[in-house]
């Protein structure tokens, strides 16, 4: 009896050990890694609100795709996901942008910023961001002088206005237009385009500017006196440089006044130009930093993803900001250590990175090495089409 008792006990112990070995072990809940915070600043109200909305949409789409794929893959932030700080509405106003930049400069959690959209706002805030050592990648600010101020924290992963205007001048020359009237937005954006356009036109020779006029962005709406003067000058072509609202109003009012000369623009591409210009926009040729009609698979995949998420097509700033976030993510994955200084160094070292719209390599100023051509679109039957010469 005693032997049977101890045999039973032994068997019970063996079964207990086996059950214990097979039982699932409680695993500690992993502590989530802190998010990497990226600020966004853009005009979400005011005349440039369409561009600002597109910037936020493009950057957010890229961020969500990266987060959904597991977040940051390598470097000191491996395993982290992204979180947006903002987006802040600078209203297209340098004073408001300055207030936002001062707020951001006190937030130690911000690693980098996408934005701003407006060149005048960039000139206002970059000294503040430079002092705070916050790296910024442009969401549309395209004045060529921005990368010539000695700031090492500003980067631009798209075609700047100087390069675009140079291409546009060559295009106008190739069309055989010799006598031009020109109007531009009287801000850093419009002046930057026009000054580069005029400089290249003068270098090429054979083109004369009969009139050079500046409009007040957000204020001027009636261009009848300007157009009456243009009619008397009888130019070969009309060239405008600047935002979509005034550019579209000039096209509309010129056509309604009977001017049939070719209308060529840089800076106004987007659906709002179509809406404002209406039927009078027909035939307008616009240089753009992004052509959503380009048939390559990378572009069309992006266009479909953007359309599926937002119910509208991407315009320039949607594509610019999408690429900007991809470039940021590439740099973060290559960082040697944490913090803003390492972020600035990683961005500066960007080379041959295949984004959606461009292959990005930054020069020593933070400017992207520019391609040989720029896309053009033409309005036909109330819609944009890729321009084919």
C-alpha cells in the first residue's frame, strides 16, 4: 500500500511538471516606443489655402503609409512611428508664420518640419528655425534665394522657381514669341519667378518686354486697366508668374476683353485656376512642378492612392509634400544618432534617393540637383492635359 501511494504521488508530480512546461507563459506587455514628431505648417485659410491643404494631404498620406508598413525601419528611431504636430495654419501671412515658428522653437519634441508653402513665410521663419536647429523641408516655398542665405537646416526636394523659369523662357523662345507683356505676384514667390524668367529671356535674346507689372496678392481683382494697356501694345504673348487666383482672373479678363494672344503661366497650376478662369482659360499653357497625367506607374499609383483617400486629384503641393516626407523618412533611417543635429546631417547627405516625383540629391546648400526639363500642361475642353509640343 505504501509503495502504491508513493507511485501515485510521483506520477502526479510528473504530470504537474509536464503541464507546467506546456502552459503559456505570461509575457510582459512591451512598452511602446515614443513617436517621432514632425511639425507641419501651411496656409489652411486665405488665398493660398488650396496649396496648404494639398501640402498637408500629401505629407499625411506618406506618413500613414510608412506607419502602416511598420514605421521607421532602421537607425536610432527604429520601431518608432510618426506623429504630426499641427498642422499649423500660417494663413499665408509672414507675421502669423513667425508666431508659429516661435512656438515650435520652444517644443523640444519636434524633430523636423514639413513646410512652409509660401516663400515669404519661409524667409520670415527660417532664421528662427535655424537658431532652434529645427530642420525644415519645403512644402512648396520655391524662391531660388531661400537656399542662398547660409541656412544649413533648410532643404528643397523639388524644382525651384529659378530653374522652372529658365525652362519657361526657353519654351517661350522656342514658340517664336518676340514681344511679351508680363505680370507677376508682388511677393517673394512671383518676383522670384519673373526675375529668373526675364534674366534667361535676356540671355537668350530676341524677346522684348513691352510691359512688366506686379499685382498685390490677395487684393487686386480688377485688371481691366492693365489689359487695356496691353491691348494697345499688341504683344505676341501674355506671361504671368504667380498664384492661381490673380493669374486666372487675368486670363479670364484678357479673353473677355478680346485678347487672343497665347497665355503662358508659371505658378498657378491647380483646379482652382480652372474654376476661376472658366471657359476663358481654354488654351492656357502652365508650367508645373508635377504632372499627374504623366503615364509612368509610380506617378499613377500615387495619383490613385491620393484620389482614393481624399476624393480629389493631387496638385503640385500634394506631390511636393509627399516626396518631402519620403525624403525625411529616408534621412531618419540613416541617422547616426538621435536629435536635430543628426537629422540635419542625414538630410544633407541625401543622394540619389528615388522619391515619387524626382530623384533627390541635395547640394551643399540643401537645393535638389535639378533635372533637365520641367512639365507643362495645357487646358483643353476645360481640363488639363500634358502639353505635347
